[in-house]
């Protein structure tokens, strides 16, 4: 507002004191530079003037051209009386550019073009004129005015209303705001352009000439309507309100969408319309002026029309719920508010990528930690198992040593109590024979010989039994089945029990290590059944095939709790049987309950696996002795 008031005061002052004012600015310029003067119709702060002027300057610029002295002046006949404004600007330009040649004049809008043509001879004779105007004078249109070219930007009211009705097909009422008292015939031009729509919708033209009346009329428009705004200047010279400010107030109270005819109104509350961009217009004006400065005659540059572009305000589209997909394909949508994704999608993607990577790493670390904990638990469990096994091995080693000593003591006792005693009797018998009469037929001698013979046979039987217990010859000579049969008979005879033996499909070529293991297990099982179980009836079954053997020893003894025996640290014989089966690749299963007897099942291969090294410890063999 301050700029506009200062500009008005300067124009009036120059109009009154023009002959007394000298402007050194115009005469102090570089003489090699070219001078371009742009005459705008509206004031410096008129909507769109600044952006249009900036675009003209940009269009004039070229890297290699001579420098340009650019000036912009303002007719302001919309604010002041047309004659006063024209006379003031004429005097101002005459004094300001006195003694200086103007190379190109750019006239923005029809009033500015009319001013330039009317004062051309006095202010800048022979200077080319480049214009942009909605309507052009007849001499320009007929090419009778020399040195004039430019752009036609007539307002196409019908195209904007056609576009609006396509976006709102249900609308039946349109309020038209088109009041411009300073432009002769303006309202009639609008009516003539919109006449063809009168059969499709009800057209109502605003008759109110004051802003409050206009706002009241706009507020009363029903929702299912449209408002077409072309221009509105309240009556009265000097009114300090432009159309853009009027539009903002209308948009605050309107209950229907507002469409406009120039992009100068964009951002004030209008939805959009068929418009010509002010920046595009300015660039083309500057480009044409640049051609003229470069020596192209204006007559060789044809007068062209600016292209209409469907232009919309994205914020108003959302306000009135207009789907963007219904807009024309070439639409220019402005004031789009970018979403968070539009603004920061790179950062979001980067952050998500980092988060995903971190999540993967954390998951990997947690997985590794879980695996480590499981491994540690497994190691601790195995350590505990190893410690337990170690303790069991130590205990078993101690029991093996004790068992070895017990076995040796048992063998020594058998030799002392049985064999040695029998040998003493033999020795005594021989002594008796030595002191006899020497007659072999003597009755006393025959009796002594019979006693020696009987004692010698008992010594033989004891030694043979002891040798058989240590390692039966029948196992090596006759095989596993025969050795077991003989041993069962000896157990039955020696202990006075009933032992039944059965062999079925036993292969003749059982490996000697397997045969020894099975025999020792059967020997230990029979001994435990008779000595510890008190059994009276026992069965031994040996069943074979081409690759496997199965031995079953069952009794009717007192039985025992297998689990408690193992947990109590006893059962050396049971452990011995399991170990004997393991070293030949076999297994032992012991089934027993108190008062229900015991069953020992042994399964193993006919040929032991080569990966198993059989160590038939002497101590284990010694443990088999009864």
C-alpha cells in the first residue's frame, strides 16, 4: 500500500511540476546499452505485475547480448481518471527520458498499448512496440501501424465456464461477477460470451456495486451452484481494492466453488479456470523484445495468441472434493502441499533400511545368543554327564579291582579247599601204598589203589571245572551253542537246579569275539540267577540268523528293581554284561521286578563291526568264575 501511495504522489507531482524537474538518472546511463521501457496498466502492486515484470526481464536476458537498461512505468488508469493518468505518465516519461533513445517499448494490456500508440510520436518516435493485450486497435490488427507486434491474450470467459460445468455436471445455477466500470463495454462482452450457456444453466449477473452487497449476494448462493469471477471493481474513482482482495473476501463466505479467468487470481480462493500464465506471457514478451533488439523487424514477427492452460488450485480441489483424475490431462495444478512421503521419502526409505538392517542384526545377535546359551547348556549338561561318567568309571574301576581280587581269591580258595585237599588225599594214599607189602593183588593194596584213583579223579574233575569256568574248551572247539549247552548242564548238576536250553538256526561261523561275549553274558546271567536270585527253573534260548544273534536267559527267581540297583552304584555284573555286548556292537536289555523273576535279552551281530576294537580284559573274564 505504501508503494502504491508513493507512486501516485510522484505521478501527480511530476504532472504539476514537470517543466521544473530534471531526471539525471536517464542521461547518466552507459551509451552502448540498449533501453527497454515497459508500460503496465495497473499499479506496481497490482496483482501479477511484479511476476510479469520479472518474467519480461528474464526473457530479455541473453549471455552475449549488449547490456540492457530496463525500466518499468505504470499507467494506473484503473485508479486515477484515464485522462489524468495518461497526461501525468506522458509528462513523467518525457522528462525522465529526455535526451535518451528508447529502443523498445513493451505495453502490457490494452490500455497500455493504446497509451503507447497515442503518445508514440511525442515520447519515442519510430520505436518498436511489443504488446500483450486482450483486444488490439484496428490499425494494429490491420497491420497499418508500423513497428508493432506482440501477443493476444483475450479473456475467454466461455472456456472457463465450460471447464467448470464439466467438473460439476449437476450444477444448474451460475453467479457471474463481472463489473469493471472503467472498461467500456466490458460487462456486455462477458454477457455475449456466456449467452450460449443460458439454455443449460441459470445465469445470474451481480448487480451490486458495493463490496458489502457483493459479499451478501455471494453468501446467499445455494450450495449446488457455481461462481464465475471475471473482474470486480467497486464504483468510485480511487478505490484502493483490487480484484484479488475482493476474491479473498468472497472465498471466505462462498458456499459454492469459484472459478476465475486469469492466473492473477490463483491463490485467492478460486478453484481454477482456463488461463494464460503470466510467467509464460512475460517470457514470450521479453523474447520478442530481444528479437527486435537483435535487429528483427517487428513486421516479420507475427502477432500470436497465448495458449490456454487448465489451471487449478490443489487446496481448493480438496476443499470442494474434486477428484484430480477428472481434470484435463494437461492441467497445471498449483499449490500442491507435499505429503510427508513426498518431502521425506528418501529419508524415510533410508531410515527404514537402517531400521531393517539393525533389526536383522539384532535378530542375528539374539539368535546367536540363544544358540550360545543352548550350546553352553549342552556343554554344561555334557560336562555333568562326563563328570558322572567319570565318577562311575572310577567306581567301576575300583569295583573291577576288588572283583579281580575276589576272583583270584575264589580261584585260590577252590585250589586250596578242593584241589589241594584232594592232592593231600592222593599223597596220603600213595604213602599208604609205599608202606604196603608190594603185592598188587593184596586186598589192602587194591583198596588203597581204589582210594588213590578216586581222589585223583576228583582232582581232575576240580581242575577241569575250574579250567572250564576260566575259558571253556568246548567254546573254541565246538562253538557257542555247544558250549552253552554244556555249561547249562554243568550249572544244573553243580547247583541242583533245572536249566532248559534251546538253540535255533545258530550259524556255525560266529565270530570268536562275539561267541566269547555271548557265552560270558550267559554265564554271568546264570550265576546271578542261581546265586543272587535263588532261581530253581531257568531257560536259555539262543536264536540266530545270517547276521544277528539273540540270547535270552530267564529265571523264576526273586527278581529286583533294575533302576534302584543302577542308581545305588551296584550291579557290577549288569554293567559287565552291558560292556561285553557293547564291544561287539550288541545290546543288553534286563527286565526284572521283585518276586517276578528276571529276563536278560542280548542282541548282537554275528560279525562285530570293524570300527569296534574288542578288548576282552582278563579282569572281566575272571569275574565270570563262580
